[in-house]
C-alpha cells in the first residue's frame, strides 16, 4: 500500500538539511531502486523552485510499504530526524487515483 510521509521543518532548517542531505537522499534512492518510490521532494519556503537561503518548509514522500508501522518506522529513522530538520512528521495511508 502507498503511504504519504508529510514532514514540516523547524525554522531555519537549511544548514541542517544540507548537512544530512546525502544520507537522506541515499534512503530515497534505495526506495526508488526497489521500485517503491512514487515521488519525493521538499516544499520551498517561498514560491520558487530554487528558494536559495530561504530554504524549505518541509517535505513529501509517497512510497509503498507493507503497512503503516513499516512506513512510520522508515519515517522515524530518516537522517533529517536525527539532524533536527523536522519539527513534525505525519504518516498516513495514501490512495493514488491519478495518474493511472
């Protein structure tokens, strides 16, 4: 089943993000290599694809997991958690309707 992992950053998270980014991306790459990643990316803090020093306000990952507990565990062990990037992370089931 698919799950949405919706994360909200702490204020001024950019430096923390940059430091933990390689490990964070490696986990996402593993999901992609397994064919389980639907989409992933950050929410720019301002209305542009490249927010520069404004940074990001959070992230969204939609991926396939066996169950909610597995999705929650994956989210809880994200390097961004250890680095203090995220203030809050919500994991919930997701039903993809489009694209088919």
